[in-house]
C-alpha cells in the first residue's frame, strides 16, 4: 500500500506567496510596516510551500516499510522492529529489535510500554485514513503491530456483558 502526502496546505501557501508578492509590488516605496508584513507573509508561504513539496514516500508491503520523508529515509523489514504501534496522536512508531545494527534515531516512545521507538510516520500528513493504514499494518506487520488508539481487545464485549448483567 502506497501512502500519499496530504497537500491541503498547498493552496494556502501559494495564496500567501502570491498575495505577499503583490503587496510588495504595489507598496513600492510605501510604509515600511506594510513591506515587513508582506515579507513575513511571503516567508511563511514559502516555508509551507517547501514543506508541502518536500520528497515523501511511504510504502507498506509484505517485506516491510519504505519511508522517504524529512528526518527519515530507508527501507526497513518488519523483522527490524520488535513492536509497531499507532498512538492517539496518529503517529506510527516502531521499537527497534534487539541485536540489529543501529538504524534510525530514536525519537518517540511506544504508547503501550514506553520503550524507546522511532517515529516512522505521522498519519495527519497522509491522505489515507488511519483505518486504511491500520488494516495494511495488521495484514503486513502481523503481531508486531498494535493499534494503541483503541482500548484493549474485547473491552466493548466486557462492557456489553456488564450492562446485560445489571439489566
């Protein structure tokens, strides 16, 4: 499954850059404050534009995970992770397996047990829904993957059993 970057901020960035440039062109030798504000808008627009256009690739497959995003680049086999989890913030984190050569820098914690982990992906940056990504991770990563966004397995069943017993 190939994930695609969410480019929702791209139109706003283009408008900021274009608007700021137009204000600069019209301002000419006008008030300094107007020129500073226009330069600030252009700078913010360019920053967002660069972020939206940076290289991004994320592929989940039977062999592993291929990631190309700012701060992380590589192809990782599922066996290179002792555990993978999707946390409440929508981040996919992976706990490096013991005995493997050093890989990416540890930047996060596993939501279940607090082990040091690597942030592999922020799902807020992709167009696919968290449920689609979760289904692919369950299919490919198997028992290594935990969806920490939800309660423990069977929690809904226990609640319904308790309700029936009290009714």
